């Protein structure tokens, strides 16, 4: 990776590393071989890792559940499954891959659909390098964030799973702001027992303060929002 | 006899002979008949040789027959009645018993009636002695049969009435020969002069009159010399009787049947008159023998002469008809729009109607041989010469379209066409050719073609308008690739160290994409360009691939898969590339539209090309859309008929006109399962371009 690759006087591309400490992948789906080759080169020249596919189907069939952050550069108009179709399918399988659409002129209705469906960016062909690369960076950054958030969530989830049912009950009541006494009353036990449970929850959830516990618990939906 | 009478003479059944009420005309006929009969009888008596009961030449029967031939059948009764008084009057003079008078009237009338009836039945129209058939019928029935039959009756009467004791056969023989001679010499004379005499006399030129006079004088002189001047007895030279023959032939050849019969009559009358005077070469034996030999001589001269005159007249008539027909055709040729020309067996033009000279300004000498080629457009000259030479060598029809330079330096288009006239031995006698001016037709055709081409072009451009978005996309793809490649290259070059290898690859790709963009533009321009339609041999599969590439983007937009099944080794087609592309393009876009409402997975078009026969290539475009309702299968090719929401309804109509102009066929059919297939055929391109 090159630090501070200078392309033009005023066009400074930041090294993606500076955005994220993870290695990330840019997926590219375009049916047109020469466009695919050119875009691959361009994206690679900015230091990204690129994996290109000639159709939406191929992408769906071969793309692994990637561990690292990634984004998808997607042509809207393709034979068979179109870009929009792929976007829909990804959402259906709760993939949170940020998508940058590239499109020719005259695809306005499709573009609107894509934006509404939550595309990160939307670039008309021919694509300017700066536009595309900036969009990729943003998408990757978003992916990194998403990834981090999801990792944290999974981490919290794992911690919650370690709790006993009783400890979960206690935690739910703690984050609702009840005092030990009140909790003991709620659960029909003594305050001392609750104290022990509470300490165990704090330890298992790896939090140091009540405030921290509340933030963590909220992320995994404890207590359920309707009860608030 | 008046002409009016003759014209009425037609074939009427014998049953119509009846005594109609005498009117003015029939009275006249009866009167004339009566007078003629009387006169004839008088002549007959006058020409009776002494000591003989029967006349050498008995004219009344022949006169009666001639009168019958000249009058309509229905007036025959009146005529016979009219003649009766004359007959009675004549016979009474010679002291014939009353019974015999009526018997003779019966036999004489029967002769005339038999002759007239047979002739009228067999000849139909008026007797003109102008054909061998006319003469033959007349001789067999009127000259031979009628006297032959009636003489039996006559002789029987003579014997029964016991008038002038004579043997039955002798009477028969005498009467027969006398009547034959009379019929032979008098009937043609009377019939021909009565029918046309006035007209001939009126029409004849002075020169003709002089010739007739000369002939008459010569004939009379010779006849008198031969038959009357010669003294009787063994000293006469028998060969001298043939001296009138040259004059008779002269008359037959120059004056036809009328002249021949008149001259003949002169010879007959002179010879018999001389004999009655006891002079001439025929007075050497007993009277009956004299009469017989005179009669036989005259019959022998008359018969061939009548036939000769008839044959000459027949031939003259045919020649006149031929001349008239030739003149008619000539007039047609001269008056017609066509130029007609003639060339000899070697193809050297010897004659052309004035139209050619008037048009080109060439003189008669100029066009001789191959001189006419000078007036042919230089571009058409060599081909015309070759076609003409090929026709001459092959002795086949010559057909050509060529431009001919006019005297005011313009050009007119001609269709030339010539056929060889073969001689009996199969060699070419000459060539007859005709040139038809087709300039106006050519102009109309060319205008029509231009309009059709213009319409096709406009339709093409409008189709391309529909494809504008897809075409822009198609062009945008290589531009995108080029831009991205170029910018990537800048980055690789700015890197340290610069990745030159990658840059080389990029440049290669840029060139390729540039070519690709160029092709898109080229295809668009080719379809939109205003260009002369040019038929050449072309690769049909290539054309289909081109069009499919052209609509590649549109197919994606419509979510349609286009499958190709193009047979290997197809022979080249004969046609115009752009127009055939237009047809394939229209059919493809129609197929896309037809499948708009189908599920995306089923949108599929199959384009096939195969050899349908030795001469025809067939292309089919099969969709899986809604199909075409049966009653619309033909309507969709009509102008302004459309099943689409947007559309002018001209596409298929123009496609059909294009395919037709390629001598192919365009039609549609529904598939057994779903959708429709459009087929078109184009001829295989043979030979070299």
C-alpha cells in the first residue's frame, strides 16, 4: 500500500488504511467485460482489493459471507438479474453490503428505485475516477462501521447468552432503573441475592458501570422497546 | 340484271320457292328473264345447223340458269312463270306441237333448277368463278350434271310425243352436248357481267380499255379468219383452229373469268355461225358429226380456260389479300409507338422505321451494320453489342434494355426485342426487332423506388429513435471503459515505480474500446445514411449478428435473451445490406415488444437462418410472447395497422415491401405452444459480384 498517492495537484486520495485498520474488498458486478476490466484496474490503482463478477447470479453463487468490510460496485442494467434485483435479494438475506450503483443515461426510474432501496451512491457512466473512489471510500467506511457495530453486537449477544435466565431477568430490571430492593420485591426474593446476581451480570457483560450496562443492553434490545 | 337483285341472292331452302305476290321488282325480273329467254331461243334457232332438230348451242336453258343464279331463291317461281310465255312464243314460231312445248319447258326448267340449286347450295354466296372450287362446282353440277339428267327427260318426251322421229340416244346425246356447251360458255358470261359489268366498265382505266379493244380486235379477226375465211373441205389446216388460243389465254390472264368467258363466247359464236354458213374447218362430214366435233372442240377449249381463269383470279385474290395484310401491318408498325427494324442473318441492321432516325438523327446509312450502336449510351453500348452477338450466335430471342441518345443530346430508355425469322432449313433468314420506349415507365419505377427507399430510411431512422436510449448506453459502455482505463493508467504511471506493463495492457484495451465505440457509431450511421440501394452478395448470418449486437442493450433493457441458431456454411444472400438489417431489426424489436408482459424468465427470442431451398435462404424470428390473433396475421402487414400502443404501423409494411423487392416473402405464423414466428426469405446470391 502506498501512502498518500498523489494523482493530481489538488486530488489527494487518502490511503484506505487510514479509514480503517481492516483489509477490505470491493466487489464489482458488470456484464460488460471491458468496462469490468477497466473499473477493476481503476479501483485497484487506488489500492483496494477487487473481486469482479460478470453477473449478479455469479456474485450470489460465489461470494462468501465475507468477514472483512466490503462494498459492492454494481451495474444497474444487466441481462438476467439486474442490479436492482441483486440489491433486493441481498436485502432479503439481510446482507448489509453498501452498494454503489453505476448506470448509463436514461436509467432514471431504475436509479430512483435503487436510491429508495438504500443505495449508498449512484454514479452515471462514464464514471469519474475521483467520484468512484470517493464513493468507494465512503462505502468502505460505512462497511467498517457497520462491521464494527455488528461485531460489537455479536459480542454483546454472546455475553448475554452466558447469563442464566435469572441473571437476564435481573439485568432487564436493572437497566430499567429499578433499585435492588425493588428488584428483589419484583422477583420475590431478598435484596442480598439480587446484589450477587447483579455483580455477576456486570462481570459477565464486561461492564464497569450501570450506564455502560444500559448502553450495551439497549443494543441487544433489552428491555424491549415497547416496555419502555 | 340490277345489282340490287344479285345482293339479295343467298342460300334459301328450296321449300321457299313459292309464288309470292308479284311486286315491282319481281315483275322486272320476270320480264327480263322472259326477254332474255326469247332472245336466247332466237339465237339458238339461228345457230341450228340445217337438217338438225337440236341446236348446236341452245342458249335459253343457260340463260334461265344464269337468271336463277342471279335471283333470290324465293323469286325463282316468278321467274319460271315469266319465262314460260317466251318459251311458248318461241316454240310456236317453229311449229312445235303444244304438248311438246310444255314437255320441253319442263325438261328445260328442270335443267336450270338442278344446276342453280346445286350451285347455290354448294357455293353459298354469289358465283364469281374466282376460285378453283367455284369453277369445279359449276362445271360438275351446272355444266355436266344438270344437262345429263335433264336430257333423259327431254329425250323421253321427244320419243313419247313422237316429234321429229329420232332415236332416243341420239336426241339425248345431241341435247346433252349442246346444253353443256351453252352452260359452259353462257352462264359465266351472263352471271359475271350482270353482277359486276357496270362496275368494271366504270372503274377500268383508259389503258385497260385500250388493251381490251386490242384483245377484242385480235380475237375477232383471228376467229373470223380461222372459222369463216377458210374454205370448206379437206384443204383446211386443222391446226389453225388453235390460233385463237393465245388470245383466250391473254383474256384469262389479264381480264380474269369475265374476260375469259367473254372471249370464249366470241369464239363460240363465230365458230358456230361460220358452221351454220357452211364454212370453217368443221364442215367436212355428215352434219351431226360436224356439230359434234364443233361442240367437242369448243368444250375442250372452254373447260381448261374457265379453270385457268378461276385459278388466276384465286391467286390474284390471295396476293391482294396478302398485300392488304402487309400494308395493314406496315401501317400498324409505322403508326405504333414502337420502332421496328430488320437485320440480316449476320445481325447487320438493314432497315429501321423512321422513328429511329427521327429520334436519333441518324441517317439510314448511319444505322447500317452496327452503326446504330453509335446512338446507344456509352455505358450500355458494349453490353448491347454482346447481347446482340449472343442472340445471333444462339439464334435465340434478343432482349435488352438500353438508353438511346436523342438528337438533342438527351437519352431515352428503350426495351429492345428481336426474334429470328427462320428459313425452312433452320437457318436464320432475317431478324425482326422492335424497340419500345420505356422512359416514362423507367422514370415512374425509379421515382417509386426512390420513394420506397426514402420511406424505408425514414422508418429506419424512426426505429433508431426508439432505440436512442439503448444506443446511447451502447456507446457509453466503451466510453466508460476508456475513461476508467485512462484514469487508472494515470495512477499507475504516477506510482513509483510506474507499472508500465499494466499501462501497456490498458492502452491495448483503450484501442479496443475505441474501435468498439466506432463500430456502434458506424452501425448507426449505416442505418441512417441515405445511400443508393445496392444489391450484392452478402453474409446473412453476419447481418443478423450485427443487428443482434445493435439491439444488445435494448434486449437487456427489455430483459430479453436473444438466441441465435445460424446454420453453418450458408451460401451468400443477394440483397441490400442495410435494408435486410432493417427487416431483422424490426422483427427483433417487435419480438421484444410482444413479450413485454411475459415473466422475465420466459422472454426469449430465437433467430434462425437456414437454406430453405436451392434458391432461397430463410430467416425466422421466434418469440414467446402473446402471439398474433389469426385474423390479424395478414392485417399486421398493412400500412398504419398496429397492435402496439405507440407505433405508426408502418414497420412491417415497409419490411414486406423490402422483402418483396428482394423477390422474397415475409409472413407470420403463431407457434404451436406460444408466441409468434416471423419468417422471411431472400434469394441466394449466385455468380460473382
